[in-house]
C-alpha cells in the first residue's frame, strides 16, 4: 500500500513538472509612435495597416516536435477625460491553436478575420483562424466617438497594447507596451523676435543668436538613433522689404539656414528646445531683418506628420550706426545694450553718468547666472523668455532676470 502511494506521488511530480516545463519562446518588439490613429486597427475586422508589434514564436529546446499555441492581441484604453476606465477597444484571439513546429514571425497585421495562414521560416503554411472576442461599442462612447471623428486619432489617455501566447501545457507569455498617449499640438516660438512691426525692440546683439521654443513632450524613442523625443528642424531667411510683402513670403524665399536650398529645413535634433545659430551657416548681417520658423516631425501610425510653428522676425543690431555715450562711456556695445534693457536708461545714467560710481568705467563683458558663466546671446534669450525654474508644485515657471552686481574696469 505504501509502495503504491509512493509510485503515485512520483507520477504526480513527473506530471506536474511536464506541465510547467516551457514549451515556447515568444519575443516581441514594439514599434514606437507618437500619435495613434483609429484607422491603425479596424475593430470590426481586425485589419491593420501599420505594425504595432513584431514577434518571433518558436518551440523551446525540449518541447515536442509540434506544439499547439493560442495567440491573443488586445488594446485597452483608460481615459478620465473620456470617462473610459480600463475598457477594451478590441481583442482578437485564435479560435484554433497554431500548430508550431518551426519558428514563425507574427505581427498585429496578421491578426484579422481575412488571414487564414502564416508561414514559418521553412516556408510551410500554418493555419490561422482569428475571431474578435471583445470590442468597444463606440455608439455608447459618444464623447470618444466625437473626438475620433474630429481628429481621427485615439484620444489622450493611457493605452495598453497586450499580446499573449499560451502553449498547450498552460505556459503563458504576456508582453505589454503601456503608453501614456498625448497627441502633441503645441509648438510656440519664444525668442528671439516677435512681429515684424516690432523689430526695433526685438534687436539681437550677436550674429549667432540662441533660438528657443516651447513644445509638449514626445514619448518617442527613435529605433535608429535611440534618441528620445520628436525631431525638430529650423529655417532662417532674410526679410527684404523690397521683395517680400509678408513674413510668410520671406520664410519661403532663399534661406540663410540651411544654405542648401534643396533641404528646406536644418535638422536640430530630437527632444531639444534651444539651438544656437551655427558659425558655419550663412552670415547674419548687422542691420538686417530675419525671420525664423521651427518644424516638428511626429512619427504616427499614419506616417510622419509635420507640425509648423508661427514665424518670428528679429533684427541684428548694427553697432556702427549708433555711438551714443553716457559721460565718457560707450553705450552701444552688446553688453551695455543688454544692461540698459535690464535696468533701464535712468539707472544706467545714474551709475555711469557724470558723478556716478561707474563714470569712466567699462563693462568687463563677463556675465554670470547663478554663479555660472553664460554667453551674451544666452543672456539675451533669457531676457526675453525669463529664467526657467520650478515652483513649489514642481511646475516650470519663468522668472525675470535680476541684476545682483555689475563688474567694471578702468
């Protein structure tokens, strides 16, 4: 009797071990996008024209010659704004298991009602039978439907893309890509410049200005470069009053950046919001007015989309045409002009005018921000936009620059 129990116990352990032994390997790669369009998946048929994932399914080393595997693919949405809480947009799964003998490549584009076979790496067909087992009733989600009709995009929210492979012995491999989708639409220029009529007060004191803009974040990592964020491009052109009737016409004319007219825009990089005019670009000449614009490239399930900013105009300061002085001090230098904009003409006259503490002195040209040396062009950019900092809630704010001390020399 004891011997029979021992044999049963051994048999139970062997059976349990066989059920837990891995039979499959399932490696999934997700395609990164910034914006997702509803057209990426037809929730009535499962048809998809853009790759969301690409996976390799294969038997493990000790698995039987043929393993039966079920596949599921599901998109789940969670959005407070749309009052949708962890709801399945669409779920597709195999009716009959795949009979896996050799490795198979599987994409979301394969999982639909019209595809009846996949091909393994030997070229042999593997029967595929898919059904839609769950889908959202868009008629009941009026707000979501309205948003989709207007933009074609999946509304902002948290989306879970989940693909699952389950082998015949119960082994289950679940792979997820959880995305906080925020469809980017903000792209605003900060400095230098403003409207064309204000170029006299939007003068730049260097031929190599620092350009700055604001944009909402991009949750995108380039599979080629590995860089995080959307790609930005810039375009700079001269405004000629005798040739151009508007800044729109000027920006479309011959560019100073890029010099190659066939490019259109100069690539700045991914995830950046500042850019200094390069020394090897076309010279920006004193006394002339220039216009600039930024382009943001978004990688979406409908392809790459381009978002253009408005256009700003600025003028390069011509110091040779202005030799004003306060007392015996030359006030047309770039550093002195910046100082006047910071503290005002009256304070400048008090300090450097006749009888002032700085009479006969000159600025040494060193600019420190919070103890760190910065370039004149950076200081001018911060004068326009403010110094970035965080408030008590961690929100980024811009504070005006304040003068702590002025260094001069004889």
